C-alpha cells in the first residue's frame, strides 16, 4: 500500500477534490480513492500531484505510513526546546 498526504495538502490549500482532479486530468472519484488509500497512483499521476502542490513526490507519497502530524509537531517542539544557542 502507498501512503499519501493528498488530503492534508489539498485541504491546506483549499482545493476541492473536483478542482484537484481537473488539475491532474483524472476523475474526482480517483482523488477520493487515492486519499482513502484504496488506489495507488501511477508514477505519472504521483508526479503531477506533487507538481500541483509544489512539493517533492516523497513529501506526498510513501511506502511506509506517515507519522501523525501531531506526533511530528510534538517532536519538533521537543527538539526546539532542547536546542542550545551557546556556540
């Protein structure tokens, strides 16, 4: 299964499934299937989606599940608190 963050990027940018589908020349249902993880994109479609969001394809798709955003934010905050500026 290919994990993806399409819904996160789409929602963040205020793009509907229908509009995203039009941008990458697929049916809006395809976007829904992708977001639910029931369909894996072709390389061409993955690259088109990454281009729309202006991110590397690896930021949008992964062979491993993405960590929860809340966990990533928590880790980033912990790292920021632990950073010393005593160079």
